[in-house]
């Protein structure tokens, strides 16, 4: 299911959102504090306009990450408790299928089926909140690391139809 790639992507990056938002804070602070250093040789990079734009871009990225974190949490709240627990155990707590199966006294295959169903329900919760594939791509267009993760999941599932125009898909987090 193509949409499950978005579920897996969003749940998979959830643990990193706060860390990256913190890194953006540090970069913003460093950029702002060092902005007084002016050099004639670096006028293109150090003028007030460019520094202001860089700070605004960093702030917008942080807002996107915070909104994404809130969106994921809201979707998990809208799921049945059993579905939310299995998604949290697998993606957020990074538990293995065998451990989840043992904890719930179920077979591994049953956990895989429940996990697949829960991922579909998570995507349905996203759609109910107004976040379809197109809106997610638009929201995350500047978060190449998330789009790279989505692309890797989509290609593993044989869904290589995801194309970004004018974007190089390198495994780099651009901050």
C-alpha cells in the first residue's frame, strides 16, 4: 500500500524531529550572534538581508518540524489504543517484532498483520486531518532527509513513482 510508506516515514522520523529542531535552534543562535562580523570579502553572505533570510528559513524549517511532530501525535491520539500502542512500540520505541509479539502474547505473523493494519489506519487519520500525499510532499518539500527516507521506503516496496523536480536526493541532512 503506497500510503503506508508515508505512515512508516512519519513514524520513523518522529524520534529525530526534536533533535533536529534543537540543532536548528543552535544554528540560528550561532548565526545571529556571529552576524556582527562583517567582512568586505564576504559581503554576499554577511549582509543583513541574506542573514535575515537565512534566519527566517531556519525558523520556517523548525516550525515545519514542530508541526509534523504535533501532527503525528494527533494521528496517534485518533487511533484505537491497540493500534497506537503497536505503532509506538515498533516505530518510536524501536522494539523488534518478536519482542512486541511476546509482550502481547501473539504470534509474529499476527503482529505483522496488526502493524500493517495500524499503519493504514494511521494514514487514514492523516487524511481525515487533511494531510494527503500531495499535501505531505508540499509540507516537507524543504526537508530532504525526510523525503529521502520516504523514497527509500517507497523503492523497497517497488513504488518508484515518487519524483522530485529539481531536487537531488542525497543522504544528507541540510541544515
